[in-house]
C-alpha cells in the first residue's frame, strides 16, 4: 500500500499534468501552430478520470515552476521508488514545457523527456541483430542473403488480408486466457478489446482503451508471429491490462491518480512500452523458432527507426534519403511499414518517443529477470509493476 502522503501527492501531480496538457492543446489550436508541428493527439493521450481538473497555468513558465516544485516535493515521499519516479516524471514535464516555450535540441528531448541515452541504435547493435536473424533463419532452412531469407520467411507466415482481423481476435482471446492464469485481470472478458482496421496512420497498432478498440494498421505486411506480438502488446498482459489494473487500483484507494492518465514524452513512456513488449515472455508465448525470428526482426526494425529519427532530426538528412535507407535495410514489413515509421518520426511531437520502444523492453526484461530470480511474492511483484507508474529506474527498485 502507498502512504497517504504519496496518494495526496498523486492528486496534485495529476492536476498539474492535466494543466500542462491543456496548455499544449491550446497552443495547437492557434493558427500559427499549423506548420506541421501540431499534434493529432494530446500530451495526455488517455484520461480515465472524471473528477480531476487541470491546474490552471498562465503559460509554460508557470508550468515549469510548478513541476520544478513537484520534483523537489517528491524527495520527501516515504517510498524510495516513488521518490525516483516522481522526480523523473516532474523533470520530464519541465523539459516538455521548456521545449514548447524555448526549444530543445533533439538529443535533449530524448534524454530529458525519456531519461534514456540520447543516441540511436549503434551499427554494432544492428549488426548483432542481423547476425542473430541470419542464424535463426538459417537454422529454419532459409537460404540466400539476409534480405532473401527475410522475404521468404515473411511470405511463408503472412496472414491473408481477409483473415487478419479474425486471426488477431482469436490471438487476443488466447492472450487473455494465458494472462489470467498468472496475473489477476480486474475485468470480465466481455470488457476486452475488439479490433478495427485502419490505414495511413503513423503506428502499427494503437490501444484505444476508452472505446475498447485496437486500431490495427493493415498497411504493413502482417505475419502470424507479428500478430501474436500485437495481441500481447495491445491486449494482455500489455496495454489493456496496464490501464485496467491502474484504474482498478486507484478506485480501490491503492494507487495514485496519475495512473489514470497515459502521458507521452515522459519518464513512464519506456516502461509502458517495455512492459507490453515483454509480455510474450511473461505468459510463455515465445517458445517457437518463428517467434524468435519475429522478436529479433521486430527489435531490429525498432533500432532502425531510432537511427532514422536521428538522421532526420539530429543529422539533418532529407526525408527522402531517410526513407530510402529505412526501406533498404528494413527487410520485412513492406512499404506499409516504411510509410508508418516515416509518419511517426516526422512528427516533432512524437519523434523522440520512438526511443521508448528501443529502451523499454530490455530494461523491463532485466528488472523482471532480477525480480523473478529472487524469492518474491508474485502478486506483490505484478502489483508493483502494473498498479504503479514507473520510470526505467523505479521499476528496477522492487523490494527497495
């Protein structure tokens, strides 16, 4: 259980986040904001509360001062992990407000929004993933260079367009069942997600929790293993479970109000994506060689996306040059995947966020392995992970 002091702090922090979101929304509504830098979403992309109101800020400087004070106040909270998390989340909000009011170089956005190293995936890391993919595909009997191996594997496992939705729905159903054997889901399956196909969007899939819809981008080539990963990531034990447990914990008085919000470009972004990406391992659904191939290729393409964003925003490459390199090195996913990655990284308000996928899963996996290797209470561990907001540092602090 969290202390009353921390629960009260969460109420104030939530109001401040909503106030910063309101500032950003007002800025986007101005005619001068329609220069390509506007946001089709919000800073707060999900708000499950009907009782919390935005703290009124006169401008970004007012918000900067407020979050600086919240960062200081966080240091007096009783729980060590809450002191770390709230300090970093407040610092993320300060950085976001500074970016909007004063401007921040791209590297500073990555480092200060997400609290991760401000560098793209290294060529050594990408080469290691390519080597892993070659080895796995060779063991499965695929020949030729890596591009030919990947295309042959993708063709073999591609799901026909008319089967994509029912396939994902069946996988979501199985993911729920597997998750329910390990982690309490505070909902009936009738409250679960359904699938809607979309096109021309800057994401692979999106969990629209409020409406219980997974918006699935059908432009990329979709394989059975990639759909299995999406079912876990967007459903259980990924985003659906994260949102549902945080909502239930707050209503039970066991967690803070900011768990009712999903905020982008913040310290919680990488753990949020990492928990969802690590779900395959949690429920033991990553046992086949083809799942291993899909995992490596997915990790590889995430690394490529960080390199592409860095090329575009830090090195000043022309968009067409970035796109050509992404298409040349992507191997799988087709034109649809390249298009949605370019759309994602071209948005100034979301480009840094691609690092949350690159940094999230390995850090969450390390914390998960460390905790599960020790003598722990599984229910306490899953409550710690799912019912609290986390930064990459705080999620590694279970039991501290």
